[in-house]
């Protein structure tokens, strides 16, 4: 089953060809093969090879090895990354798992020893063959390899049959696979929503049984999966599946509780997620801060969009007290939470009420204004009358001002789409160190 050559990324092909010329096995693997066979455009291209990370780095000067749990080689072509991994085997079948790797929430050896039923994998750097690598992957539709030389798909896991049947099926026993890595539960939901596939019945039952295991995973990793669920054009369907499986109660308990008690807010949330999907189809990537706002704004809409909401500090405090549990529940970063708070507070000034128009240009000049306005439009998907007039007025002011007005996904300070928040460099106490020239001249040092 050959894939048209013009659909294969040229840089990914370069990586594969250089590895094979150097005597290693190398294939396109995973999501890119799946998407090409489905007639979709892959988001990125990954390569799997028999070369170890140091051997890959020796072949590519534009390479960097990353990861602790998974050692991977990233081969850079400008802003593009070709992720290149070494064939791996299941660590449980090849070496004993030390208790230090399994005990404690961080895998550092502290805390109680693991129980006999503990299956969570903390590290995974056992190298193996191509077939072993395919069988240790999560789902059959992601375990397909493509051989560029032979122009054929290598299928060790019956993934082609599941592609035809539009089914998400785990490789191996789902009760074991979801306990080994509970984030696979979120990935199953993501693929089912994004590809419009069904989750195989045994895997569905395993999700219902083991959804509580997600709490064992590192919070930043779970948070990133939440954002991925909201990207890719299937945010609404993803959250429908989260509710159907009860996983939302584990991910964001306060949001799940609120939706159960406020059906009107559930409808508003899903309408807003429809808007997020529309943004993605238009090619706009929302930042993490905007996605966080998307989940919180529908639950506090009465404070944001009433004709005459309460004014003053008490209203702002009530707004934040009601929005904060959702942001804390999803473990949003401090930076994204602060930008979300600012964008939520700005909603009260974007509507048609005369009380909200004080110093409008000061609001327009804020770095996050573009995303705050995008949130207002998401919450008012079919504006009419005064609301439509106000949206048009804000857009005109944004175009007229010379101040930076970033579109959705580019709010200054907010974490960009798909990135982890960067740590700020701490300044040394005592100010900038002076540099003295050869003759002791310090005239170029700022006072």
C-alpha cells in the first residue's frame, strides 16, 4: 500500500535515508502513517530507528537528545522538528523494575514500596526490535511503520484492519496498558474524538474501571493532554467523551460538579467549544490561557455578560473565587492563570453597557486584548444588535492603535499553544555587574 511520495515530508525522508545509508533500519512511524492512510495531513512526522540516541546525534549536527523517561533525538530543520526514537521493548519483559523507579509520586525512591499490582511505568529506555517497538505502542492505529525503500506499510499489530473499521483499540490488554500509563486513557479519547472513531468495547470498559489511575500521572503531562484535547478541531466531542466516561470528574472535579448542577452552563460550554473548533479550522491556534478561559467563562457568564453586573472590587473577587477552582483543578500554570484572570475581568468592559467604556484605548493596548476579544466572540457566537456593534467597534479601535495587539494564540506572557511555561531567570541581587575594560574605562556601563 504505497503512500504518494509528494505527501511525505522531505526532511523526514532525509532523516530516514541518512540512517539507512549508515546501516541502520529506519521507518516513518505512528501518527503520520495513520493520517496519511486516512487521507489527512499529518501535524508532524516521526521516525523510528535501530540507531541509539548517541548514534543518531553523531549522524546529525542539527540534533539534540531530550527526555528522561523517554530518551529521544530531535533533528531540527529550522522551526521544524523530526522526532527520532530508538526501537524500544516492553521494560517489564526485558529487565526487572526496581522499586526505586516505582515508589513515590516522583519515582525518586521516596514513599511506600509499590504493591504487587503496581503497573505504572516510570522509565522506558529498553531498546529492542522494530516489532517489539510496534507492540509496546499504545493503540493499533499508532503502531504502523512505513518503509520508504519498499514503499509498503509494516503492520505488526493489525492496525490496518482497525483503520478500516474506524476503531481505537489498545495493543494488548487494555486493563494492563491503561494502568501502565493512565494518560493513554486521555489519548484514546483524543483519537476517538479527532478521527471520529469508536473506542473498542473492551477498551471502553477498561477506561471506566481505571480512570482514577490518571491521578498518579505527573500534573504537567495531564495538563498538556487537556490542552491537546481542546486542539485539533474536536474540543466539543472530546469533552462529551470525558463526561460520558466520567474522566472529567477526575481531570477537573469542580468543572464536572458545576456542569451537573447547571445544565444551562453545559450548553454554553459546548457552544464555546464549537467556537474553539471553528478557530482551529480557520488555522488559528489558541494559547493555553485562552483555552483555560474557554473552560471557566461559561461557568461565570452571569457575572461577565449580564446587562448591569455588580461593579467594584467585590464583583471581581466573586468572579475570581468562582473561576479559580477550575484553573487550580486543571493545574494551569501561574502565568496562564494570571492571564486568564485578566481576560475574564476584561469581559465586563467589552459589552454594550455604557459603564464599561472608560478609557477604552488603555484596554486595547494590553498585550492580551486580542485574546480577550476572541473570548468575547466565542461566548457570543451569533452576535446581533448592540453586541455586534460593540465587537465591530473594538476591532476598529484595535486596527487604529499603534500598540501591539496580538491575535489569539499570541498573548504576551501567556504560554503559547503546545509549549510548557518557561522559567524566569532570577536577577542577581545588587544589580548588574560592571565590566571593566583593559584600561579601567567604565564609560559604557549603564548607571
